[in-house]
C-alpha cells in the first residue's frame, strides 16, 4: 500500500515536470498541448499490409489557444474528431504538412475551446518504416503471416499519429482485431487472457515514451519461465527458446537486488523471426528478441540481460531527446555486464567487457570526431545515425570508471537513488550531470578529480585514464593462437573443445589481427605485435590457414550466429571461398543489422565482392526490415526498385 502511494506520487511528479530540452526529431508542441493517454483501435489486415482504425488522444491544454501538433510518417488520415467529454465527438479539421525525409509530416489539429480528446481515423502504408509484414515463408513455421513493430527511434509515427518524442510519456490502451488463428501481443498488460479468438485488449498503466509502444501478431505460443517471466515464440522455436532463456527469472532477481524493484509487473520475451533488424528491443513487459541469440548453450543471453536492464535504464529513466541516447544505452550496457557477473560470474563479465572495448576501439577508428561524443549533436540527421558503439560501450566505460573510482558499494547506492529519483521521467544529459555532481562527485573532490566528466561526455575519443577491461581467459586463448599461427601445433591440437563463444570470438579476432599484421586498435599489444610483424605469417596464405581451422572445427557450419558472423567476415577479408555459400545463406536468412551491415560493407570493398553483394542483396532486400533496407541501400548505394 505504501509502495502504491509512493508510486502514484512518483507518477504525478513525472506529469508536472516539463522537459525543456529541444527535441529536433519531433514536430510536436508538448509545452503547449501535451498528450497524456492514447487509445488505439485497429484491424490488422495482412492482405493489404495495413493497420486500419483510429487513435484517440487525451490531451492537456497548457496554452489553450494552441493547436495540437503530431508526428506522422506515410499515414493516410481519413478524418479527425474532437470531444470535450470523451462521449460525444464532433467533426474536426486537420492539416497534414510537407513530408521531411527523416521526420515525416506534421499533423496540425485546431482544438475547440473545451476539447480534451482528439480522435484520428487513419491507415498505415504498406511500406511503413516501423512495421514489418512477413510472408509465411519468412517465419519459422512457414504457414502463417507475421507482423511486428519497431518504434525506436522515430518509427512509432509511421503506425500511430502521436507526439513522437521520448520526452513525452503516455499511458495507452489498445483493442486489436486479427485473423482468428493468430495471437496479438503488445508492450502492455494483456487483458484478454490466452484465448485465441482474433480479438485482443491491452493496457499500459505506467507512462512510457512513444518509442516503447509495440505490437506483434503471429502464430505465437507462450511458455512460463518463472513466477513473473515467460517466453512467446512460434511453436517451432518455443522449446529451444524456453531452454535458452531459463535463467531469466534469476536475472530479474539479481537486478532487483542491486538496483531496486522491477516496476513493470511481468517480464516476458518475444522471440521474433530472423528478419528482426536488432538484437533486442526493450519494449516494456515484453522484450522483442532476435532468434540469433539462441545458441544452444546460453552463451548469447547477455542480450536478454541488456534488454531486461532497460527496465531501469531507459524505460524507467529515459533519454529526453535522441542526443541523450547514451543515458539509455551506456547505463544499460553497464547494467547488462553487472547482471552477467551476478548470474554467470566475473570471468564471463570480463570477457564480454574486453570484447566490448575492442568493438569500441574498432568503431572509433572509423568515426568522425563529432560522432565519438556521448552528448552527440544529431540536429538535421536521422537519429538512427547515433546508434554506434559510442553510446553503448563508451557510455558503459564511463560508468565503469565511476564505479572503480568511488567503489562498487558507493556507486551502486548512487545508481539505485538515481533510478528512484528520476523514475518515470525523461531526462537530459545536463540533468544527469547535475545529479551526479550533487549526489556523488561533490562528496569527494579528490576522487572526483580522477574522472574527467566533461571529457567523457563532451569530447571525442576515450580519456587516457579510462579503465581497460581485460580477461585472463583471453590471455590463454592468445597463447594457443600464437602457437598455432607459428606452426608449433596443428589446428586440431588447439584445445578449443570447451571454449565459450567469447573465447572463440577472441581467438578469431586475434588470428585476423595476425593475418593483417596488427593488434587490437590502441592496445599495448598492438605495438608489440607490430614490432615483430615480419614474423607474423610464415608460409601459407590466410585462406589456407582458415581451411585448416575449418577442417578441425567446422566453423563455416557453426550454428552460433556470433561465431558464424565473425568467421564469414574473415572469409570475405581473406578470400576463403569455401565459406561463400554459407555467407550467401546467412545473408538471405538473417536480417539483424549488426551482422549484415559489416558483411555487406566488407564485400563492397572490392569490385568482385561488390558484385556478389549486389546479387545477394537483390534477393534478400524484399525479406529485410525497412530499417535494415535503409542501412544496406546506403552501404551499396542502391537505386533499383526505389
Ligand atoms: Zn539497449
């Protein structure tokens, strides 16, 4: 009961705070008219690839003379009605503005004096950027179509007319009608139970930003994983998914122990078909996840730790604009590693942190200075451009630096109070820095002097005093790699039988570095390796050495998506042609951007590779998600069929 009262106070507090930060990625005017609640009502029409229905927005009139301005993209608006009592609706007028490439078109609706509800009748377009309509052939079961949404960063506006800014939080309810044999799920409480009758109702009572509104429809079944955790998947995938995700409840408990209560009721996971363009999406109460994390040995479940962590960092305390995205992802990557440590032990955490640092160094090598800044300026750009390793890994490294400097116990206390203080709010980087100063840095100027906060947040690169996560297990892997590369043992003699995915990834990256006569970017090892570069590769070409490894360990056939991806990337780089059929199969069946973007980029570096990429992409493109299509079109400078 006390919790309940506290909760309501927190929610009310969130309502009265107005975020002043300018969101360059929304046309909305929440400082004048603010949407508080959204009621949705749709028919899901697979035959037309269309959602058709209406959205009823409850608004707060802060400046009564101002119209309501909403974000839309490719929506067909049929009519608009307004109401002062939520019962009687009168016809209204609207104006749909010019469409911008990134932002879509503003929808302006004049409001009569007492109106506090606006109903918009509309339908989506078949190419809506936030929706993917899958043919049965693109699903695991092959018999039924599938629909899923992806709203982050600014794709909610392609399926709902709303104030599409993370600074605006709304509660929502939905009534969804689907073909009778399919199940609809949303990022909300399901009010219709498990009956599969094509008529489903949902409600989300906590205020969330628009990018967390989510819907999926397909031949889905559910299996419980724990008292408040479970998994949805196609029948074909359900058993494997439940086995892989059996530690989910443990993860929730571990996170609560350190960072405070899980405030969303249930935590379920939806395993999507392989065209999902991301690893996971932290839709509240229902994480959307790629099936490529089902490795069979739980080695890739850090993805679930990550999405679960967003229930605190992101969904509870949210970036107010997309330039504050690192507040979501840096905190979440830090929490993800803490969950992995709590559930799987410190050595596993160290391996993942070391791999993360390497990813970060590699990414930085290819970025412009302006894109290496945590508090990035994205004005005039697609906010998806900011989704590099900078907000994730550099953000996490900054928090690791604070933890190491102030001590874990003190830092955990700080984080817990931060999540409480800003619960159900959307905040800016400046608000975070103020809170950090007042609640951690100011208590010890000596310790604070060791962490260059302004450099971390506002400068490119990584501060010289940053932590450098290392893994002793990786040291051992390197020794074995060296012995094999130097011809002292055969591939079959490399003792890899019990290696984890992380050890394999490190081994392969180390071998590739040696093929290229270099070490990990920026590390001391790089210097040392460069110094004896002449002795790097006695004898055979990299492709011949890869064949040796492949004969011993069957890496081309690896069912582990991370290992397969790393191997295929090396295959392109070293022209290991035996893996090309697998490369083609991989690109034709998986749509996860993290994998396909680097593979197409690597192919595009040579004329023959580019030709191969174009031939594959011509077949793969119709099966990819619109977000992935935008990315790969750009990589290959694609013009066909546009
Ligand atoms: Zn994330």
